[in-house]
């Protein structure tokens, strides 16, 4: 009798589950790679929403689509073999237009609009996208897409609560594979993204968990945290964990194919491959209480922590990072004064940052690691330990005589200072820095000093070692107050 009751219960659960599953082919989707299936997909979403929610199921097939409009309590599930393909817009058909915004001057156009996307949702709750299928952004623009009918985001979510995206594959997804703005409680897990601009843009979000993801983005950032003014108010990005992820800058599509090709050496900004983890090119708001751990960088730029629009970047922990073939600074910390924020926004701060257990092989020799604030606004309270960097080297004595410009309002990238006169660390406008167990070496001879110190207060170096030529001095010092060096 108990066995019969159990069987009946399982059957009822199965029936209930099927009742909440809405197969897009039952609503007219053909999945033939020729027919525009978004009307059928949106009809399935509307039907599920009227019943309180459910799974929108995509069996194997290729579903050409324009904008898909999410609702609360909706789960998009792409079965293995299912491809959701962004269709090319035509003169008569296309994606939802970019909605009006009063705040476009404070961030890029792509950040100011959400509805011009393949999949979008605003002010929703309990959203899930999963399955082992593919989202292919073939018809998406990698530009700002102000043209009516065009779209530049694969997934755009604004002010949603409780979001999970897992297991999905994404290919060539335009300006953003995922733009999440003002999202609360989000999990991104086991995703593989191989795209032609940004991978994940996490903007003004709180309580975010990103794990076990591989993101290849040779022409822009792989995983970037931002805090723009797109919502019309200041909002921090905070309580974020990023762990067990791989970021890279191989040729587009070759991470998903497993070939990892290197025939496209330049991103559009001519700074070589991008593909990194970065904070802050949109930084009206701040970044607080964030950890990055157990991640691998390859054939891309290094870690970049930036605040240039007034946001506070504080309480950051980065540990257990392995890097290979890094095309600019392995570690780049920049507090700047671009101030692309509402008038009257005060200068930001950068403080309480811990960076530990970093191993970097084959880093570009021109830029060194950079920690730079601006006059009167130092980066504060930084602890760096357990770092090993093997640079390409090749710096000359003429390079050692350079004086990098302040460039306080410039777009934050290591080359904003030109070639760096130090081979290891360029440190300017920094207060309370402790470096411990740091080892620097060079593939070719290096004629620049290890450190360039300017307007630095309270710096302690414990067991910081570098291989330099006998006649090369260890420091260039300008206005250094409180240096303890225990090599």
C-alpha cells in the first residue's frame, strides 16, 4: 500500500511538472532556422504568466527570434541541441526599440536602455534561464545600436529580484552577453560565453554569486562590475563573489570550439586582447564587499580595479589567481577624476584592498603593475602578498627617465600613463601600502628600477625581491614619506 501511494505521488508530481511546462512548439514555434519564432515564444510566456509562471521549454532546433519579453516566475529552458538565434533585423521587422531614458549622458548608450535586446525583463522576480542549449547573438550589433529595430544585448535585466542563469552556452552576443542593472540576488553558474564584446556586465547589483564560468571576450571585458547612473540614482554594486572562473582573449568562437586560436591580436582600442575581470569604468556608484578567488586569466589583460566617477571602491579581496600571457599591467588600481556623474558628485575613494596569491607568467614589460590615485586623493590601505610575476622585460635606461602624465580625467587603462619608468611597480598618490613576499623577474634584461614612488605615504616592503642589473637602482623616489624596505 505504501509503495502504491509513493508511485501515485510521483505520478502526480510528474503531471504537475508537465502542467507547468510550456513547449514553444505547442504555440507555433517551428525551430527550423528560417521562421521568426519570437511571437510563439512570447505567447508561451504570456500563457505561463497567466497561470502564475512556469517553464518555457525549447526542444532541439534553431529558433530565430527578435525580442523575448520575460515575465515574473518564468524559467526559459533550452534543451541540448536547442539554439536561440538572434535574427537579423530587416526594413520591416526587428527588436523592441530602446526605451526613453533621462540619464543617458552619464553612461554609455548601451547601459541606458534594456528593451533593445534579444531577451529582456524589467522589475520582475524569480527568473531562471538554463539548459545546455546555445544563445547565439548572430543578429545583434556590437555597437551602440541607436538604429531602430537593432539590438545590442543578448540578455538585459533591470531591477529584477531572484535571478539564476546556469549551464547555458552563449556565442557572439553583441555589446553585452548579459547586462544586469539593479538586480538583487543573482546567481550565474557554469556558463560558457564566447563573445564579440563584453561578457557579463554586473551594474548596480547586490548579492551576486558568479562561479564556474568560462568567458572569452577578446574585444572587450569578460567580466566587469559597474555602478552607473542608468537607474537615475546612485546605487553600489556590493556583496559579490566571483570564483572558479576562466577569462581569456582568444579569437572569437575558439573557446567554445576548443581550438583557442590567436590570429586576431588587437581589440578595437588597439590595446591587444581584453578578456579580463575589471571593476569600474562606470563608477558613479561604488563597489563594496567583493571577493574574487580561484580564477584563471589567459591571453588577456590583467586585473583592473577602477573608480573614476565618484564611487567608493572598498573592502575588496582578491586571492588565488593564475595568469598567463598578460598584455598590460597584471595589477592595475586607478582612482581617477573623470567624474561622468551628476554635477556636484564628490570625488571617490579607493581603500581596504587585499590582493594575495597571484602568479603571473609572461606579462607585458611596458606597463609594470600600477597603483595610482590623483593629487590630494590617494589610494589607501592596500595589502599585497604572495605575488610572483615574470615580466617580458626589455626596459631601457631611457624609459627610466620618463615622467608619466597625471591624466586625471582620462579613460582608465594602463597606457594612459605611457610607458612606465619602473619595471615592477609604479606607485603614485598612495597611502598605507604593505607588500609582503613579492617576487619579480624578467625574461630579458631590464634597465629600469623596480619601483617608481611618487607622493607615497607609509609604504612597507617585506621580502620584496626583483632581479635587476647590478648598476640599476631599486627605487625612483619623489616625495616619499615613511618607507620601510626589508628585502
